[in-house]
């Protein structure tokens, strides 16, 4: 009778991790490419100001953009269409009813008259926003 030889098994501690590293690198590249696309909004030339940044907040803010022509945009959903002030006010009011502490920010182009930005801010406060912030760029 011929004795059988058993194959030696690899211990569980010798798991090949190279495929996992490849997957992680691919995920890292995907996140690096998609992260800048997550910031929605209309292209505006923000005014420059030396201001302290707002403390880091947990929820994504509602952003109302006012471009150089005075057109209004809202960053809810994937739409990039011009909205009226009344429509923005209604939509922001609906968001504020669901989450009353959600931050609201205004991206106003530096070419827009001050009065138009103030009108938007007043409408946002009437919609239920506890405070409305202005977004600026740091001077170069």
C-alpha cells in the first residue's frame, strides 16, 4: 500500500492583499475626480474679502447663486436653470421646514448691485433661514 501525501495548506495569515490595494487605489482616484464635481453652483466672480471661515458644519448648505446678469440659481438637485425669487423662496422654505438648522449661503457675483443681493438675503430669511451667509474669496 502506498501512503498518501497530503498537500500542505497555506495558513490563513498569508492572504494576498495586492488585489485589495489595487481596488483602494482605483476608489481613491474615483473620489479625487468626482469630489470637485460635487460642488454645484453657477460660475460667479466672488468678491474678495479677508474673513474668517465659517465653522465646519455637518450638513451641506443651500446655495443661492446670483450671476453677473442678476439671474438666480438654486443648488437643489441637478438642475441649472434660472429661477424667480418667488420660486427660490418657496423651495428654500420647503427645505427649512424639513431641516430648520440647514445653513443657507449666497454666492453673489461682484458685478451684481448690492441691493439685489440684499433682496435675495431678505427673501431667504423670510423663507425661514435663521441666518444667511455670503461667500467670498480670499484676496490674492
